[in-house]
C-alpha cells in the first residue's frame, strides 16, 4: 500500500502535474469573504443566502459554489464514477436524434454509423483532457481556464458554456415533450411535457455534487435496457444493405459525411467546458491517465450506443421509409416514432413514460454546471446562490424549448455543430498552456481569483476568436449560412469548421502567449 502511494505521488509530480500551492486556502478564503460582504450589504442577497443555508440544514443541498476545494476538504466518490457518470449523461433519448441526422442527410446506415463514431471518438478527446485539470487544481472547469484566459477572458468562456448547455437542454426538453405528447395519444401538448421535465430537472440539480454523482452512477441502467428493447423491436425494418440516397459518392457524400462527423464531434466535445466540475473533489495525486482514459471511454461507449440506435431508427423511418415509422416520424417527430416502434400499445406507453426520465441525468448536470458558470462571471454573481442561477437558466431554456418545439432536427443539426468551433479552440488553449507554458512552473493556486496575478488573457481570447471567426465561420455549413470553404463540398456544403478552428488556434495561441508573457510577465 505504501509502495502504491509513492508511485501515485511520483506520477502526480511529473511535468505540468507539479502544482505550486503555498497556503492553498488563502484564495478560497478571500473569495468567500468578498461574496459574504456583498451579501451582507444587500438585503435581497442576504435573504437568499439564508434561504440556501436553511435548505442545506433541512435537506443537505450543496452550498459550496465555485470556491476552490483545498486538498484536505475534498470528498471524492469512487474513481469508477468518472466512467459511470457519462453513461447517464449520454444513454438517453436526447442523444438519439443525432443518429437520425445521417439518414436525413442521405447517408447509408454504415456511412452514418462511421461518421458518428469517428466524430464521437475525436470529440471525446477534448473532454477527456480538460477533465484532468479538475483533480489537479481543485477548481471548476471554467475556473481552470482563468490560468490561460485570465480573470476577464474566462467570463467569455462562462457565457459560451451556458449557451452550450442551453442547446443540449433545449433538445432534451423538446424530445421529452414529444414523448409525453405521444403517451397521451397526442392530446397533451408538447409544452406541458417540457414544463414537467424542467421542474423535475431543477429540483434534482439543487442538491449538488454528491447527489448528482450518486444519481448518475445508476440512473442509466433502466434506460440502457429499454433502448436495447427499442432497437430489438425496430430491427426487422432496418436494412443495412440499402445504399445512401443522393450523395453516396463524390463531393456531396464528402460534404454530408463531414457534417455528420462534425455534429458528433461537437456533441462529445461539448462536455469539455464542464468535465472538471465533477472531478474537482478527486485528490490531486489521482493519476492523469486514469482520469483521461475513464472519461474518454465513458463518453465514447454510451454515446456510440445511443447514436447508433438513432442511426438504425433513421434508416427504418427515412431511408427504408417503412410506412408506419415514416408516418409517425413525419407527423409527430421522435416521440411518435418511438411510440410506433414499441409494441403492443400498453408496453409502448410504459416505455415512453420511463424514457421521459432518461434525460434527467443529462439535464441536472447541465443545470448544475450552468449555475456555476454564471457565478464565475464575477464577485456579485458569486454572491447570488447557485440554486437561483440554475432556476433562471431552467426558465429560459424551457421558454426556448417551447418556442422551438416544432423544429427539433433543425435545432440539432444547426446548433450542436456550432458548438465544436469553440470547444476545440477552448481545449487546445488549455492543452498548450498546461503542457508547454506551465510544464515547469505549474499553477499557483493562491491566485485563481486574483485578476492582477492571472494572465491578461489577451492571447487566449485572440486565439479563440480567430479560431471561431476565421476557421469556424469560413468552414461552417448550416441551413442559414455556408462558409466559402465549406461551399467547396457539394451544393449544400460540408462542415469543416472544426478542423479550421483547431488549425488557427494552434497557430495563433503559442505565438500570442509568448508575446503576452514577455510583456506582462504573467
């Protein structure tokens, strides 16, 4: 046991794992003091804080907020939670629509699966790396970005993270609304279903880290079984030998393939801005390779499972166009299609009700992390309890989902693919900072919330904006805009924005950061 601990300590001390942290409590104490001062001066904030403390005393909700967690105060769950939590985040009906897009873009079943799996595997690399910073620094994910984006630049990341989470949540809410609409034989409106899942998701997210980790560890199991039954009942109408529709070869095929790959990359990499939120309680000497490997497999396996099921359903309903499936999907969306696939009717309704709760694991994680991101916008935002920010987030997302309930496929294809343009740049900035600029110096954890001691962040913001505007915009292929480079691939364009964003970030950030360090010393 002693030998094992020595090995872990030695591994934790290599390269950028070296963390300089004298008096690690100082920064956290200072941040807590500032937030309390603001709360004490404002009667509304003072009342909200007392309400949060009362809920903590009565029900044990988390009041930690975004403060750094010192090593001696960490309360880590099992390391296997790193792997299992992603199953609840990705084995649910909200991921299935990603698979339906392949057939809608004219790809065959094999082509759809190939593009989806490759995109997921590449995107998961982003989340797997950023997650490794959580145990090492004891900080939430957006807070870790302050060591490259600076105190002010990280605010941009906070906003983008909330937008990313909001996009995923809108898809989940609409899918659940469609499912409950189908269960009621289309008598209950989709809007009512959206409101129901929004309320339940919020209530669960309020309890915080411990409850979320426990819930995520087990909640995927029932959904996994139901989705296995779903594909089993749909299998007789799936035809894997059917070729793609219009574009199975040439530039049109390349465009469609690249677009589906991009969407799945964006889905898997979209977690890169929240992964450390759930790892910051693990000890700093947790081997980096374990965190990386468990995260990567934890995302790839369940996401691939859900997306491939979507590909098969899309093949049956869109490519094969089996009449009952095609009619149900065309008239009532994904909820109607799933209702038609399960049979008999009684069993179908039972499965749909159970699948309604499958998105909870995903939703509560998004609500929780979005509340933390909003707290990181500044000291006044930090003074507002996390549960209030999460409530406001849920209300806004529910309104957006109600407004966009008739356009699920458009939301998925347009919004989700847009995420990858910023997530790849965000990941590469943190990666270069960690592996190159802090290889020897490490991180001074006493300055995580001190603007004057953190980097200016100009280099990181410049790299992010350059990657997005010069790379993402010119390479995007959306229904409302096709970039000049994307337009080279067929009539409807092929999304290559991710690759261009990555290239521009890799070129701009190292050069700009060297200049920034030379002139600022930070």
